[in-house]
C-alpha cells in the first residue's frame, strides 16, 4: 500500500502540473504515455516495439495523435489519418509475406487495433484538454470516484460477481456503487465549478462515463487474462503500467467528446 501511495503521488506530481499548463506540454505527455501504452500492448502478444511491425505501429500512433492544430502537416502531403492507416495495413500484410507468416494475419489485426485503441484514447485526451481544463478534471474525478466507490462498496456489501471470467473480484453491487459515487461527484462539480451543463445533463453524462469507464477497465482485464499477464507493465510500482492506469480514461475521453463537447 505504501508503495502504491508513493507511486501515485510521484505520478500525480508530474501529470497534474502538465495538464494544468496545457498546450504543447500536454501534447508531449500524450505522445509519451501513448507510446508506452502501445509498447505494453505489443509486449503482451510478444511483439517487439523495436521491429518492423512495432515501428509501423508507433509511426501510425504518432500520426493519429496529431491534434487539430497540426492538421496542416497532413494536408501538406495530401494524406488523411485514415489513408495512413490503410497504408499501414498494406505494409503489415506485406510483412506477413516477407516473414513467411512468422508475423501472421492475427498479428496484423492486433497491431492495428492496438494502435487505434491507444491512439484514439490519447488523441481525445489532447482535444479534451483543448476544450478546457474543467473537462479533464471532471473525467479524472468521475473515474476516481467510480473506482473508489466500486472497490469499497464492493468489499463491504458485494456478493454477486459482475464478470468472474474476466475480473473475479468485481461485483454488481460494487459497480452500481461506483456509479452512485460518480453521481455524487458530478453534483459537487455542478455546485462548486462553472462546468457548463444542467443537473439533468450532467447526471446522464456521468452515468454513461462511469459505466463505460468500468467497461474500459474490464476490456484491459480481458486482454491481460487472455495473454496471461498480471499487469500491463511495471512503470508505476504498485499500480502496474500505463494501460493499467488509463484503461478507463481511454474510453471516457472519446465519449466525453462525443456526447458532451460536440
């Protein structure tokens, strides 16, 4: 527990000031976190980031992360992000032939989906921060409240397993408790901040974000169980890897953009 607390304080001392500053520091942070997360994903499947498919995945990730203000870089070479993704697919498939199927079609699918999964999530981290610091803090507090509520309420009264095949310790009571705690935080946000929403709007948005944040956590749990790994990485002692810390937010940041900011 002591290790977890120290690790969380150190990471928070780096993460939060950068988010508060905004601008280019946030873009650099997103690129760093996303690159580590992609490395962790590829490692689960025993694919090296220092390899032809690893480098293609990394380059595609960096293209996907380009924020709107740098869109002119893509316009200059007359390629869209989707066209770069299609080009990457062709390169991956060519590599299956070059390696005589040592790099398989399944590896191609995993590499592309991993890049999209991480890239889309952290791209919307950048875009959400551009919309306003309040939205980043809202997303963080909603997920922290959901995780904490689910853990403590689940331990106190949890009996019915939520999804034992994927995450044996999670309970339905804990999941509902997590949503309830997130709703309390949403009301406090409305009372003490200038977040632009009515009470009804914010409660609906909070329920959606809290539920999908838990789904994001289960998705990563399913990945780890499938590839038989305990943690995605070891960069944060006591917490695991970047994916372990951001799995919920990779779902929440795109959703907060789709249902709130558009």
